[in-house]
C-alpha cells in the first residue's frame, strides 16, 4: 500500500459510469415494476452504495477512506440502464476506485435481478468520467437525462465553466427520447454542417444505420459543440475524423487566424 501520510487531506470527489445493455421488452418490465424479483432499481442503488464503502475489502492495497458522500443514479435509456455513481471524501487520496466499484456492483445487481427475463444482458463501458481534488486536478464530465432542457443546460454549464469544445454522446437517433440535436440547436448560434456530415459519412461507411443519425454541430459563442453517437466504438470512429480539425476550429472561434491549426494539419498529413 502506498504511504499517503505526507499528503494533505483535501475534498475529493469521483464519478464513474457504466451501462447494462437490455432489450426494450426488459426495459418496459423495469419501467412498469413488473420484474420477477421486485424493485431492481432500488436494490441496485443500495448495493452500489454498500460496495463503495467496502472497496478496501474487495480491491487489494486500496486505502480505507471515510466517505462523506455516495450516490448511485440509474437512468432508463433506449438500449439499457445507464449507471452513474458519485463518491466523496476528505482524505489524502482519491475515491476513484470507490466510484468504479459502486457502478460495477450496481450493474451486477441489475444483471442478477434481470437475468431470469434476459440472459443476454451485458454490463459494459464501466469507466471514470470525472474527478476533483488532489494534485492531479479535475477531470469533468456529466450524465444527463433524455430531456431537451437538461441537455441544453448541461452544454451551457460546460461552456460557462470555460470549455471551448463540448462533445455530447448519444441521443441522436430516431427514438422519441433522442433529443440531443434539439437541445443543441437551442444553444448554438451557428451550425457547422460540415462536421455533422463528415461524422455521418464515417458512420455510413460502417453501417447503413449511419444515415439515421440526426447529430448536429455548431458554434455557441467561442465554443464548438458536437453531437457524437452513443456507442463507445462509434465515438472512437467519430473522433478519428473530428480530432484533426479541432485545433483549427478552436483557433477560428477564438478570433485567431487559424494558421497554427493549418500547420498542424499539414504536419500530420
């Protein structure tokens, strides 16, 4: 175990996410409360919070920490249940492992309580999305419900916090819950259709379903907002297209000439 006795105790917080992939039929059972084992969401929340407290007993060499906060949020999406856990402490080391443990155990609890109705349920994409406190600084992100106002406010919050690029993930399809493009249009001043068209072209090269994306991109003041797909693989493929042009776009939105971005593009070509 690493000796942290010389480090000061500071306020620290970490947020992790994951997803249990489920069919629409199983999601409807959860939504209506008709699952065989009862209230799966309540059980998963409690299990996740308990797991955060027991992390040192389950992961070797992690420090036992006095947790000041632990919460687990579960959101019914179109393709599964989104899981987000946030853990806080005042201590000389962080709570990233506690947040990751809470998401994992909440997801496993959901799986256990739903496996009787869907054997193909899959826990995926467990990762740290935000942390604050400590020497390494902050790493921000946010999970937002499928609501136009909430998505728009989350984008604005990121811009007000100083972000010059805001990337959203998911909510760009044809489902009634897919409202990210509408929320984005509430926020942006000007659309940048070329970015959205390039991302759709990349998606279409992989699957015909790519033509169903309604994602948009645009400028909100000096910030660039881009809608990305929901799946981790599609996000990676989209970033391969987007990342090379971001420096140039950011410079132009900041009122600069963009020559540095051009130079980087030439150097990378």
